[in-house]
């Protein structure tokens, strides 16, 4: 039996997103080949540093969804998620922010793309959304 993929939504996105997506994904897991569980980082270890999270998720088939592109820019953080075998997907934050509802719709629109990336890529990996309404690209 394969270990499930575990998607963690970073603290910079509302924790309710993880709850909502996990409810839907639990139903979809019955027909999809690879089980996916969705969590909020707030539930895991709220306030922990990125490096502490990466260490706690080592070898867990963990993927983090975040808007914090500094993780990729800071060499020690990038090295930490790579060494701990984590996949990371960076969302683009629109200038001026985005409403709660529009942010959730944005996540839902890209759920299939995210799941496709998570199921095909070998850990560690990183993807980014280069702009609103654009497909994810390796980063």
C-alpha cells in the first residue's frame, strides 16, 4: 500500500481552505489511484519556522502550498526542504491582495493541476505559478 500524499497549506493561507479541500478530496480518494490528505500548517505546528516544518515533514510524501516565495530565494530554506524530501508549490499573490473567497476559488481552480504535479513528480520538487491564470512551471 502506498503512503498517501499529504498536502499542507501554509499559514499564509486560511486554515479553512485545508478543511474544505480535504472534505472534497476524501470523497475523491475513493476513485483516484493515489490517496491525498490535506492539512493546514496551522494545525501541525503553528508559529514554527519553515525549517522546523521541513524537518518535521521529512519522508512524509509532503507537499506545501504557499505564497511565501522567499522560501525559494533563501538558500538555507531551499536546501532544507530539498534535504527533507518535500515538494513545494508557490502561488502568486496578486498585488493589492485578494479576498478570502477569491483566494479559495483560485485554489479550487488549480486543484487538478496541483494533484497532477504531486502525483507525477519525484520528491523533492518545486513549482511556481508565474502569474494569475498561468500554468505552474518548475522552479
